[in-house]
C-alpha cells in the first residue's frame, strides 16, 4: 500500500533516517524542516500522512498538529507525533492537539509501519467520502468539511468488552465522565450488542478469558453492521506483537496497561471525533444523492429519476410480458391558486397533493413530479382497468377534503385531472405510453376537469 508521507523534523539526520526506512517500504516521502512549510504542503494536498516532530524552533509540533486538525481542508490527514519525549503528559498534549498517534524515539520499525499502514487505510476511505461530499456543495449543501472539522468528540456512545469486573468498572468510571458507556463481559453477547446498538467505539480487551480478543476485533471489522465502528484494543505491556497484528486486521488504536486515565480519554475522544467526521461526510454524500433524484418541495422523485427509471420498468414489462400503466396528474386551476393566494400557498398545496397521491399508491409504484403541478405515477403489473381504479381513487382523495393552508387556519378546495395509459404490444419505448397518458389528461381538462380519462385502446 503506497502513500505520500510527509516527514517534518528540523534535524536533517532524523529526516534522512525516516526517509530511508519509509522508502525501503515503497512509500513516497516528502520532507519539511519547519511547521510553516509542513502546513503549506498539507494545504496543497501533497501528503497522505504526517510524521511530525514535536521539538522544532518557531512553531512546535503541537501547534502544527492543532492547526492541521482544525482546518477543514486538512483535518482528515492523519498525524503521528514523533519525539524523544516519553512522559504521559507529553502524549496527552499531543493527543489533545488532535494527533492520531504518538511514537517515541528511538522508533520501533514494526510499530511505525503497522501504524502508518493502518492510518493510510483509514485515510483512503475518508478521501473517497471527502471527494463525494465536496461535490455536494455544487448542489447547495452546506460545506460538510467545516462541520466535520468542528466536531468535539465528546458524548460518545461506547461499548467496553472486558470480562474482569473490577477492571471494567474502573475503565467505565473513567470514560463515563465524558461519554455514555456500556459494559459487556461475554464476547458472544458483545458482538450481538455491537451489531444492534448505536455505538461509536468498541473497546476490546485482548485478554478475555474465554475468547480471543483479536478474533473479536476481526469480526467487528468484517461484519456489515459493525465495520464502521471504531475499535480500540486494550492490551498488556508485553503484547506488542498482538497489538500490531490487531492494527493489521483493522483495529483503529490501542492502549497498553497500566492505562493512564487521561490518555484513555484522549484516545477515545480522538476516535469519536474521527468517526463522526466520516459520518458527516457520509451524510453529505447521502444528501447529495437524494437531491440528485428527489424533488425538494414535494419529496417525490424528480424528472431526472423518472426518465431513467421509467425506461427500465418499460423494458422489464415488455421482456416479461407483464402489464405496465402510467397516470399523468395535473392539479386543476393551479395558476389561480398561485395568483390568488401566493406562491407560498401554492407550495403548501403541492406538498399536500403529493402526500395524498402517495397515500393511494403502493411501495413498488414510482411517483415523480414531472414539473410544475404535474405528477406521474407508474404502476408495474397493473392493467388498464386497475390503473383507472387507482386514478379514480386519487381523484376522489384529492377532491374529498379541502386542502389546509396557512398552518391549517384556512382551507381551499382542490381537484385534479388524470390521464391513464398502459403499455401496448406495439410500443417501442415508454415515451409512447407516456404521451398517450399526457394526451388523455388534456382531454380531461378540456372536458371540464376533475375527472379521469383513459387513453383509447389500440
């Protein structure tokens, strides 16, 4: 797995050493000798991960990390602090600045490579989400990166898997000051709870009495319902081999005993923040996908979706020799509603109209706003007479009760004209069927409105 790694250190020999080690593992290495230079490289998108020295003149590593993690354009870049400092307070300061990990010199090569590969895997997923989320800004969605970078990482939902009651109680008590924590001592039940619960982090003890903690980590990362959870391993001081193996199979972070309370809180906060960053990007992508196919006023599908989906439904109907019908609905005198009551009331009427149409259709039916006050309903496996019955049911539902307006302080009568058509054996495309339904709705309007007209048989 190749990636561009930025090594930041003001001592040339340290830079050369790390550059040689990483290049031997086929990573592309970029270097910087100070914080300003490092920030500029990251802003240009030239680094996938940053190995950052703490003790630098001018701007130290903590400040560089803080700036990277608070800027929307660089908050997604993993940062590993590399330093000779080995006090818990130094590690805590680095994690509070937003660092993803903290390696102490002299650096263990196996630990370095395992951590780098783990963070690169994480970033590759985040990068794809970022690109899709950034595209959503063209659709008018608020910048997702700004909200994601502002995440605090507090009030997380955590599941602690530990079968030693006293240790579990001590860890849960420490975490519960900033998060909601549930404890499970049985590995089988823990996997089930993680699948069904609304958790953000799962903390897994690698020393469970009756179950392999690494296997549990692997299962959490492989199951569909739990693969997006952050996994934090809890191991013993001599467990380096198992911890590195855990990073290889997809765990996100680790702590070794004795566990410092402040470092536990800092790492949990980092994982929560990172997971919520990804969730916000996913939500933005989902919103952009919905906006691409949904009409924002009515909540119905839009014309773009209709054009693509109707063609497929028509082809399937012809291939399987199954019935397919279409309704074209046009709200009567809608221009008079807009002119007499205003466009706000017109919007209220359209939303209520869409709700009533949906209430008369099935889940397999396609309901889309064609434009203005026109709506199309596509009815698979529905012959012409059955489609006529659906259309009449919609017409009666619309006419049956006046439409509430002005926050239900008033109401106005609304009716609809509907044209009905079905696929014919000689139809080449769905456009021919849709055209017949459109002609039928014009006849309905010409004939007095508030009626259903069925396209004549072939």
